[in-house]
C-alpha cells in the first residue's frame, strides 16, 4: 500500500512536470512567433531605422506564477464608452466582465472589454480586450501599459497568461494610435512577465 501511494505521488509529479513543460513550450512558441513577426519585412511594425538593427524582443523570464486562473464575472447592462487613445481616435468599447485573481498574495481585479464594432474575422466574435498597467510600467515594461488577448469563456474561469503580455504598437512606432489602459486596470504589483519596454533595447 505504501509503495502504491509513493508511486502515485511520483507519477503525479511527473504529470505535473509534463504539464508545466508543455505550458512553457507554448509560451516559448508564442515568443518565437512574435520575434518572427517583428523580424519579417512584410509583417513588422518597426520603423525602418529600428528594423535594420532588430534582433529579438526582450521578454521577462518565463514564470508560470504569472499564468493565473481567474474568476470571470460577467457584467451585463454596462454602458458603452469611448476609450481614450494616444491620438484623437476614440474606439467604442463596453465592459464585458471582470477577472478576479490573486498574485503575490494580493487580491486583484482586471476589467475586460469588448469592441462594440463587430470584427470581420468570425474567429474574433468572442474576443475580449484586456489593457493593463502595473508597477513595471515605465520601470522595465512600456510606460503606456501592455495588453493581453482573451476570449469569452464558457464557464466562470478565465486564464490570464501574463507571459504573453505584449506592447501596443505605439511602443515601437509613433504612427500608430493605441488605446490607453483605463485607471481601474492598474495593478498594484509588479508583473515581471511578458515583453519588456522596447525603448530599453
């Protein structure tokens, strides 16, 4: 019986390690895809000057503590609003829900938004926009905040993987118009995950 319990515990640890390895591989693949996009002339958003010297984006070390399972709370009957951007453009969004989670022993919340204009791509019909700032903003990461991609979950759990946090286009090229994260999405912790400030390359 003791051997069976020991085998179960060891086998369970192996399964957990495999799962962690798969998650890390997935994040590494995402980072590689981003680097490929930035280093390809047809898809890059870099200025001509930066493109000439670009090698790779600078990411924080992958840390699975920044892949969190959050409680997703839908917020129906919200009023649409115009989200400020770095230019005069003001796209219309509506708050769709809240993600409640803990990080560094702090209870945190982020609002998720849905564009009121439908996307041409049907695969984006459930897409949610998650802009945020944290204590690394301007101190390691881009001062204007970062974004996460998310999709409406079937249940009440949503995965937020900050290892995939990315910069708005404005961090690389001032000719773009980028949403400014609302103040309520300012996290009172350092999120040392995802891409760093391009200005520090």
